[in-house]
């Protein structure tokens, strides 16, 4: 059974970034990356639907240590290529074990090790770092619509897009109003006969340039690495300020977003009800579209929006609750994603199963009562990589602290009184896919290190410069933990 100091689960953006931080900030630690699929890239390799792209700028979604030289809003192919290039440039690809889906991980205090089981192998490690994100890669969220079996056309889910799907000259209905739907509509509209976005409730949609004019100017003046750092810093500051302003003044923010959408819509599509949500900005994630591509398709007439609910499928399309009918040859169910915790890995600690939904997240990355384990989670209000990179830097600091203090085990322990706090999932948005997973995800606590805040400057200080020894994270030697376990078993 192979042993590594650290096992990283997942070879996407988070996993590749974690490997780089281990190599550079804790270089004496051996590591391997276990990847369930046969390719690097994670989400960006899995999703292949038309038009897939980032909705965060690549200067912040990309790695701070590897310059991005493309446009700010990039398509999936370029992001996948970038992640692969990064892994190759730093020798990270040599540490990846493909086709290794982690099923179970069992912690032993006697050995201060995890035993990690995959489909066909077993490993041991001293520290387990899950960089699997929180989406279910096996299936998306599927709604069982009445009458769907009667439909004579094609029904596809974006997460498993058929490579041979031919929608040229066909009538397409896309069910949904989130980031996937607003990406698919303009991408399919030029080829299909017509594309209709059918939404039960609208989302806030804002346009931004696909290219960053400031970045283009800076890159013409400064060396690549310095230019990347300058643009990244500017974009972090702007996105943080914008988010805080929208949250502080929600009524003004809603008016501004609605007004911006109204100016770009044709007269046949009123902003209310089609682009006027009933929630506050950033109660759900804001949908960003590059160069107004969604609005251009609507103005061109190759796409339209219908706000209604589905009564049932018919052989030729959809019957809506208003009584209207939508004819369709292809229906795309962009109805959302399924969320999971730690890639659905079954955890046990000293033979005791760990119900992950009953744990609390420490600093947004460790679980109460679970030793030597971290879970990489990014931001919802900003680029994922901003937080995932800070998490990986903290893990490297933590590993160095264990070595410096001669300890083997780090364990976040929560005050039992915190368990009475109202349940709040680790991802605190009102989006349907998050609310459906409320009983699956770990919890946030009411304050302190048990509260996950969407605040990059604050996290930057905490993860890079905050004290490791904070009184909440407990450090012990293996011998102490083993002796304590034996005493507990003997009833002493």
C-alpha cells in the first residue's frame, strides 16, 4: 500500500493549485493526486456543452503563479488547455494517478494516518486534501417532468452533452435561467432555427466585455508576470467593491441591474417579468454574459424568453401552465446541478462513521471532529480560485507547523454550545441547487472561525498571516492520540 504525506483528491483547478503550493511552500512533503477521470481539468474537462465559458475573469480565476495571456472571459477549451499547461509546466502532471475514484477514507489515531480506498487500489496518507469542489460529477439535477416520455424529440442535460447532437435548423427550448442557460442560448441561436429560454423565475443578468482593455494596455507595457499581478490586483479590488456595494444597497443595485438589462432588450421583451427577480442581488449568483451576447441574440430575434411554468411535455413540445404551448425538437434541461460534500467520499474516524452534514466548517476548509483533512471550497461571489488558492497556502502552513512542533495531528474542535445554532450550509445562497443540498453539506457556525465569509481581503489576512495556534485547532502527537484512544476504550 503506497504511502504519501499528502493525498490530493481531484486534478482540476483546485487540485493543480494545491499541488503547486505543496511543492513550493512545503517541498519536503511527498504527495499524489487521485483523479477519478482520465484527464486533467475537473469541471472544465467534464462540461462540453456549446458556449461553455468562465463567468469570472481569468486573471482571478486563473492561478496567481502562472500568467493568463488570453481574453478575460474565456471559453472552456482555453481554460482546460491552461490547466493542463500549468500542470505540465510545474511537473504536477507526473504526480497524478488517473482513474482513481476515491470511495472511502478511514482515519486511525493509532497510526495517525488515513487509509484511502479507490475502485481498485488503496493508499495511506498523513493528510487528506479534497479538491473535488461540491458538484456531483456523475449526474446533474434532473426534474421528472410529467409526460416527458411522450416527447418525440431529444432531451439533453448540459452536464452530459451528446457529442453527436445535431440541433441545426431545429427549434430548441432551454429550461432554466442560470449561468448555464444564459450561456447556451446565444451559443445555439446562430445554428438552431430558434432558441427559447423557458424560465420559471428570472435571474439578474449583467453584461461585461469579454476582453479586458486595461489588461491589454498593461500587458503591452509590463513583463508578463508583473502585468498579470497588476491586472489581478485591480480585478480583485473591483469585484470586491462591486459585491459589497450591491449587498449594502440592494434596492439601488436591483434598479441599476434592471435598468441596464432594459436598455439592451428589444421592445418585445419587457424587463419585467423576464429580467426582474424577486430576490436581492447576490442572494443568488449574478449571471454575467460577455459582450452582451445573450441580449444580442434576443434583439436579433434568433432567441426569445418565456417566463412561465411547465404543465407537462407533449409529443411536440411543452404545455405551459398559462395554457400556451412551445413547440420543440430539442429540449435542454438546464435545471441545475447536484451538490455533494467531499466528492461523496465515505469518512470514518477510528471506526466511527462521520455524518458530514453534522460537522461544522473550520475556516471554510476543515471539518469539526475530523483530523488531518481539508476540503477546498472557493467563493460564490468572486472567482473560485481566489479562495481555493488561499486554502492551499493555509494547508501548506499547517503542514509546516506540524513538522516544526513535532506534532502529527491537527483537529478542529467546536464548542458543543455551537450545535444549537440555526443550520446554515457552507454555501450560503438561496439558489435552488444549494437549498436542495442543505441537508448534505457541512454547516457554518454563527461566528469566529466557524463562519465562512465571502471576503477575500479578510481571508487573505487570516490564511496567510493569522496564527495557526488559535485555541480551536488542537495539535497532538500520534502517541498521545493513541494512548487517549486506548484509555477511552478501556473505560479509564
